C-alpha cells in the first residue's frame, strides 16, 4: 500500500515538473520571439534614422556645392573689379600726365607770346618779317592756346567721369568683399554640418552593427560570402541587373542572407491570402509550414517575408516559375540562396532595375510595391543606391 502511494506521488511530481518545463520552454520561446521582434524593430528604426541623416547629408553636400560655386563666382567678380579699378587708376594717371604735358605746352606758348609781343618792331627787324606776319603768328598761337584749353577741359571731364566710375567700382568691390565673407561663413557652417552628420551616420551604423550582431543570435543562416558572390554574379548574368545593385538590396533586406526571419507564420501575422500561398509553397517543397521561419511582424506592418530575398508568399507565387526556369530546377525554393537572389533580380528587372537609371525606382518598388512617393520608400531606395556605390568599389 505504501509502495503504491509512493509510486503515485512520484508520478505526480514528474507530471508537475514536466508541465513546468513545458511552460518554461514556451515562455523562453516567447521571450526569444519578442527579442527578435524588438531587435528587428530597433534595426528598422535605426535604418529609418540613417535614411533621414543620409538625406540631410545629401542636401548639405548639394548646398555646399552651390555655395562653393557662389564663392568662386564672387571671388572671380572681386578679382575682375579689382583689376578694373587698377585699369581705371592707370587711365586717370595717364590723363594726369597728359594734363601736365599740355599745361607745360600752354605755359611755353604763353611765354613765347608774352616775350614776342614786347617789341614787335625789334622782332620785325630781327626776323625780317612784316607786321601782318607777326600778328598772324600771334593769332595762330592764340588758336593753339584755345585748342590746348579745350583739350584740358576734355581731360578734366574725362578725369571726373573716370573718378565716378572708380568710386562705383570701389562700392562694387566692397559689396563683393562683404558677400564673399558671408558666403564663406555659410560654406564653413555647411561644412561643419556635413562633418556632424557624417559623425551621426557613423554612430548609427555602429549601433546598427551591434543590433545585427545581437540579432544573429536569434535568426537564420549565415551564408558563405563566396556562395553569395557566386549567386549574385549568376543572377546578374541571367537578368542584366547589376551585381553591385543586387548586393546593396540583399544587404539591406537580410544583411547578405544573415537574417532571413525568426518567426513562425502565426507570429508574422500574415493575412489569409499569404497564408494560403505559404502553405502551398511549403507543401511543394516538403516542408512543415508550422516550423518554417519567416520575418516577424513589425510595429508598422505584417511579417511573413521568406528567405534571403524576403519575398511575401503571394509575390513569390508570381515569380516561382520564372525563377525555376532561370536556376534550372523546380520547384523554386525561397529559402535557397541562389533561388532567392534570382527572384530578387527578376523582380528588380521587372521594375526597370536592369538599367542604372531605373535602379532607384526599382529599389523603392521592392520595398513598397506601390505608392513609391512615401518617404519610407524613397529613404529605402536612397540607402540602397548609396550602398551600391560602396559595392562598386568592392568589385
């Protein structure tokens, strides 16, 4: 009897411990899912802030270029005005020298007239000239004097005019100097703003790196970089979408395949249509849809995106046949690296991403689908284009 009671008591304890373990596991799993969601939310928030700061940096760089051009223009005008003032000063000096010359000539003529008129009879005897000739010479000298006086008046008028022009140029020079000082101050302020923004971006990128590192403890598969490069180059060759552009989108979506989703379909809050297609995709691949991981729902929308390319099930259904044809096996698998990147490339090509001029619109469409004018779509596209330039240098 006692032995029976002991056995029953042991069974009761085992049952209690088992229930506690189950609840503990469930709670831990829930906390893990919460951690994934919180960390992903933090990453998205940081990316949003990075996008804003990148926009600020782009505007600041544009403004700096404009002000720099204005500084160059004003400096050039200042140099031209200074040179023009120097030319006018040289002209004024030249006129002053002419005034001295003509005044000297006038003085000589006047002296000759004065001394020549002191004794016209003597002058007649000496020069053996008639009185008409002597007085005719005097009249000629008077005409010369009048001509010199007219020239002096003209020179004086020219000097006055040049003086006015010089004053106007001096005022203009002062305006140019003042404007140049203001523009340089503005240029300096913009340069400081650019440096501060770059520092903020660097800090946000460091924060993002830490968040991604934390998230890697919870999520998906970290693909070998060589495999990623091979898959991207293959998709580039098949579709014409630049590998640098593909790398940037892949980096933005899943950090080159590191973070492909940490939630089950229930946690993702995918709608009925996507759930229907999700089950069909998993069934075709022989997967248990209840166990397959997809992206978690975020504070501003649903989750449910699959694999490295983060296709929603409904979107994948529209591309799976083209993907299968391109990669050479069927059914296409969104969780396979090569298939996912091929799907990404085909989607981007469909949105015009196989041309460099269409990459920005294609990137915005990849994130938003439609209504691309929203800030979140443009910020996403701006970041992708910016990152693709980094991959240009990589390749």
